[in-house]
C-alpha cells in the first residue's frame, strides 16, 4: 500500500471511530456514568498518531476532528475542542515522540493527554463562564473517570494501532529515500 492510501485509510478510520463513538458507545456506558465519562476514542487515536507518526499530523487531525466534535456535540463554543485536541496532541507529540515507545510510556501519554485536554476545556469554559464548578470538583467527577476510560480503551487499541502507524512511518521513509 502506498503512503497516500495509508493516510487516507487513517482519516477514514478516524471518521468511522467518530461515528461509532457517537452512535454505539453511548449505549454501552451505564446510565449512571453517562454524565461522568466523556469518551473520545478519536482523541486516543490522535495521541497514538502524535507519538508513533508525527506531531504535525496529529495537530492537523486534532484541529479537524476537534472542530467536528464542536459542531456535532458541543455547540456552545465553536473551536474549544478543536483547540484543546490540537494543542494537547501537538504538545505530547513534541515531548514523547519516540520511534518505538513502549506500552507504559504510551499509557502515560494517554493519561496526560486526557488530563491536558480536559484541563484546557475547563479553562476555556471558565473564561467564558460556562461552568460554575471548581477545578477540584471537575477533576474528581468527570476528568478522572474519563482518564480511566481512555486508559482502558488505549490498552485495547495499543497493538493494532501501533502496528499500522509504524507501517505508515516505515513506508513514508521508504518513499522519501527513493
């Protein structure tokens, strides 16, 4: 497969995960946890891209799919999720870009990424007076449960996503050399 085909498949896969996340996943989460867990499987995959492929690609994907999240789910402020997803994916890719990052490091990136994204969103919503709870309450009631969900989802996705992204990086290097 060529690099362009793999990149197209990556974007298509992210879009399919976005559709699954918005249609099927709400049925799987128990009713008592619906307001506590905010699953964002697309963001998990973007963090994988930032570590195993390239942070600039993750930035563009984060901005694009964050804007899609803003438009479809969170219409109060357009651009908040886009900014938070793009910036956190870029920063974590800048700090942790290791060619063959082991599982514990990638799970640390997922936990930090989830915390950074939710903290950025909390800050943005606080600036515009859209949330009235303190940070400690938000951390305990929805940031930590979301982080644990992202951790579990990252464990399930680690092997297949890592293989595909390493193959994409290998193919792009081969094309650059030839």
